[in-house]
């Protein structure tokens, strides 16, 4: 049965898991300031989820941002993986103009007290936006640094009151070969499907992005709503989400269906575990130029002090 999200009380600040459970000391020390600032901006920005390319302002949350220089907007919006529009890096920029991102709705289902289909505006309205500069490490051994605009995934998920059966969250991208020409080919098992363990999804670093570089997301980067999980390989960060499902079991994800020996469910960035066909020890930073030095890849993409504890006791070679 469909119930309105707005008839339920907003999450009280006291219900939010205290940050000290999750954050490194470094992040925590700077944390309060950045978050408080972002929240005061929130209310005035709600009309800002306009159209692709429109300006979208948000204060930077320094505690959750790396200090490396961002990759150029041109590179981030023209060198993409979005197989729904083709497998070439330039295909998404060329063909994703066909994607209609307004109106947009997201269906929430499964093990939660509140489920139903919600407009994009319903989903976004209560959430103050902030900017976070994250590294994105693709499984193909290249990386970028991107100033995303969004809000913590966990803040949205809590509004649906997941039950104790909700051990995983499953995300799906739109399936519509009229708009997504790449879906005419059986390259992946459409729709693109990804998932997170519930504690991963609730981690404050997991972001839902609606913009980047001070603008609403370009279609090729996953408009109108995409996941960003900075400590995992880029393929976990699913674009153009239309479905969120709370489940008691991990889904079979699109890449794990395509090549189970190569792409696991966890996909934590790990320089010590090579892809079967190439090394994951280093990466090429997009925009650095052909002869630039490669960067060493960091465990959990540099976010180990924040997230490694989520996997304590797990064999990360087996759970790759
Ligand atoms: N729906 C969907 N989401 C997707 C992909 C895709 O093909 N389809 N590619 C993933 C991969 S492999 C990467 S590296 C990132 C790239 O995000 P960007 O193009 O915004 O840099 O998106 C991820 N999300
Ligand atoms: Mo990727």
C-alpha cells in the first residue's frame, strides 16, 4: 500500500547514528563545522533541482573532501562509463541527451514500513545539499577527482523505516531502450543492478548525488539521481536510479552476472587484489596527460580509516 512520505515525522537529529561510530578522528575534528554550514543552506535550495546543466549551489563539506585538484568538468562529463548509452567512453556524452530526467520517479519496495512510488521532488525535498570532493576509482585502473553535490544515502533510507529483515539495499537503473540505445544490445543484464550491505549504505560517506561542479548532474553522469560510494570501484556507483529495494539477501549485480570471477559484490578498492586481467596496484589519473606518472592505488581508495572496520574479520581476497 502506498503511504505518503510526508505523513511520517522527519528524522530527529537524535535518531541519526552518532558520527563517532563511523568517522576517522581527522574527519570528526573538522566535521561539525562543514555539516552545520551545509544545513543552514539547505532550505533555500529546494527549488534548485531544476534541469540538467542548471546552477546548483552547495557549501563544501571539507571534512568529507579530499584536497587533490579536481579533474576538469570537461573530462568528467565526456569520459564516461554508462553502458546504457554504449560501451565507448564518449558514447554517454553523445547519446544520453535522449534521457528524459523530468518528470522522474523512484519506486521504494521490500523490507520497510514505508514503500511506494515517489516523485523525484518527494525524494529530494527534505535533504540539505552539500558538496563533497571524492576520488572515483574505476575498476579499469583510471581515476578522477570529482566535486559532487548531494546528501547522505542513509538519510534518505531512514525515512522509509527499513525493518530488521533489511540486510541489503538493491538499486536499479531505468530500463527503456527507446531512451537508452545501448540497451538494444545484451551487453549487461538490463536493468543495471547494484547493491550494498545495509551498514555500507548507512555509512555517512555513501552519497546520493544530484549535481557536480556547481551544476545539476549531466545525463551522462547519472542524472537525476546517482549513487557515489567512494571506497568502492566505480561500477558500484549506479546512475539514474529508479528503484530502491530493501532485501534480506544480496542481489546478483549486473557486473557479477556478466563476469562473476572478475566483479564481486563488495568491489572495495584494493591494490593488493588484482583483477584477473590486469593489476590494480596503480591508476592513471584522467587529465594528467599521456606521459604522467601513475598514482599508487590506496586501500579502500584512501578511505580506509573511515570504512575498513566495516569489513573486520572478512577475507577481502575471497570477498572481492
Ligand atoms: N547505470 C549505470 N551506472 C553506472 C555505470 C553503467 O554502465 N550504468 N558504469 C559505472 C562505472 S564502471 C563507473 S567507473 C562510474 C562512472 O561514473 P562517471 O561516468 O560519472 O565518472 O559509473 C558507474 N555507474
Ligand atoms: Mo568503472
